[in-house]
């Protein structure tokens, strides 16, 4: 449920909403649909409850051409839900109830058959042991792994060791790296610290300052794109989905960074989550060639 308010209320205050809407979301579903949006073949692993919301979530995935064969319906459990408050400046505040999201079966995950050309993408809105198993099974056959550590929680070293690409916003990255991330320089230093724990490529998004990528071969950044934000919810999912879709299509990491940065910038100019705010596939601004900012390399390694 999304409520639009003039200002997100402080504790003890009540705010009147000018709009209220119901939509499908969830980080995993948003990212899966964003990847599929660009023409990739996507299968989703997760869980929903045996309630009307579960049916809505499955219908949204299927409508977006996402394979739901591996989605469990957990009897007697509610589907994951969220209440989102969006202020007049486009910023948001979110409360999530995981419900069935924390009931993803390890047995189901272990049965997933990966190909070396596959890309396994995971977030942390599901039980952490399912994510660890998912990555371990994927890496066993040489499939790539992409982790979005959101919502942030303590991560085991084995999970990071099995992560090839980590994509985080500046707050998540700062928590993982043990430092405040304010700009490209501090993000670069933070990425270096995180990379030493496993990931060979670390991507950090910096809101209106753009994004950086620090890896084994190169460290670079893209500048933020000036837009008038309307709703920032789902921008990170739009970024990640577009980034993954680009590398799945055989494009370079630098091209994926540029493309994802532009898609995320566009997404905040429209109301609604990622599933409603993706740009038109042939939008001219997506073809603009942004210049890259070369960053000193601290030897990110994994």
C-alpha cells in the first residue's frame, strides 16, 4: 500500500494522505520483472501466502513473462506486504512484513538446475539460508551471482565469498564497509573494503551523484542525471534489473553501469514502484553515451 503525503510524519504525528494505491512489489519481484522487461528469460524462486495477495503477486510475475514454477504457496501464511509513505519531495519511508518470504524452502532451492551462462540474483527479503544455498548451488556450476544486500542484515563470509557482483546503495555499502559513504571517493574506498571480503565487482549507487563500479580490471563512475523526482521507491530495483539485463545480453560492465544509471534516473520521475516506472524500451535518452569518470583502483579482489 502506497500513501502520498506532504511530509513523512515524525513519531507521534499523523499525516493525511492525498492518494492511496495498492500495487504489487517486493525487491525480488521488482528486479525479476525489470530484468524480464528488457527481454531476458527469467525464473523466480520465492514464496507467497495462501491469500488474495499471493494470487496478485503471481499474476503480476506471469504477466511480466517471469517463470513462477519455483514459487511456493505457503498454506496458512500471509504474503509479504509493505506500507510505503511517499513525501512531496519524492522520498519514501517503508515498513515491510515478510510473511511467506521467510519460508523459502532449501529443498526447492537445491533442486534448481543452473547452466554456466546463468546469472543468479538475490536480495535479503527472504530467509538468509535460502540465499546462501542458492549462491552455493549456482557457483558450483560456474553461474554468475549478483547480490543486493537489502534490507541489510548481518552477512556470513561464505555468502560474500560466493558473490561475484554486489550492488548496494550508499547506506547499505557504508554499513558493510564500516564507513560513511558521502561521495564517489568515499564510495571507492568502501568498495575496496567490501571487495576484499569476496565480490570481484562492487557497484554502489549514490542517488543524485550517480553510481560507481570498482572491480578487478577497472574502477569508474557515472554522474547523476538531473531530474525532478516524483517517487523514489523502486529506483534501486530498476537500476539492478537493468544492470543485470545488460550483462546478460553480453554488454560490458561499464555499459551496464551507464544504462542502469539512466533507467534509475527515469524511474524516479514516475509514480509507483519499479513495475510501473520503467522507461519505454526505445526511449532516446537511454542511447545517450555518458562519459565515465575513471577512479583510482585500490585492488578490489574476490
